């Protein structure tokens, strides 16, 4: 059986976004969250789920724009800026809009990956000395990493039920 690099990246994308396997995908980690739960901050100087989703949206949008040769728009001066404000527990629509935006970007990234040939994936990512395929593989791990943090914050709040398949 021969599997192309694009097919492997699509498998990784699906498992990091929507398909439950041995990890909790990001869409499942976000499923059913309210604005109040997303804006909840654990003790100490910690981030909220809302801030993690801001961060994911920022970088996934940046990756998508680079892949589509579009202007990435204004850049954050520091990584910390990408997390934004902690969110407002009263702003349900704002939270839902953010989740919808992350979903839209994820779908667009999947479409972009599906359009690639192995030669496309071997091309350089922007002006960096990294191939597009390498960047995508690394980037999907980024989403999975933050999905795990989101699940942990949900567990701390008591709004996560363990799912076994």
C-alpha cells in the first residue's frame, strides 16, 4: 500500500481536529463550552481556554494565509500577544464567533492540504528553510498540544467527562 505525504497529513489533520482516536481532537475539546467556562481562569497567573483559542486562531490563520500566498495581516509583536484577553463570561456570541472562526480556518487548512501533491509539500514554506509538509506536520502537533491544555482546564472546572471508545 502506498500512501502519499498529503494523505498522511490529512490523517494527522483529521485526528488533531475532529476524529477521536488516542488523543482528544481540538473540536471535541471545545465542544459544548460556554463563554463562562472558556473565560474561567485557574489560580495563579494562568491562561483561560478563551486565550488558548485566540492563540490557535491567530497562528492557524497565519499558516493558512502563508500557504495561500495571502497577506497575513497585522502581526503580533510577541507570542504572548497572540493569546489576547481572557474573555468575557457574559459574551456568549463573541465566544461562539471565535469557535466558528477556528472551525472555518481548520476546514480551510484541510482543503489546502488536500489540494497538495508530494511536490507541493516539498516546496519551501514562505521564505523559511522548512518544507511545507514539515511545517504542516509540526503545526498540527501545536493544535493537539493546546487541545490537551484545554481538556485539563475543563477537568479542573468539572466540565469534562472522560470519553472511552
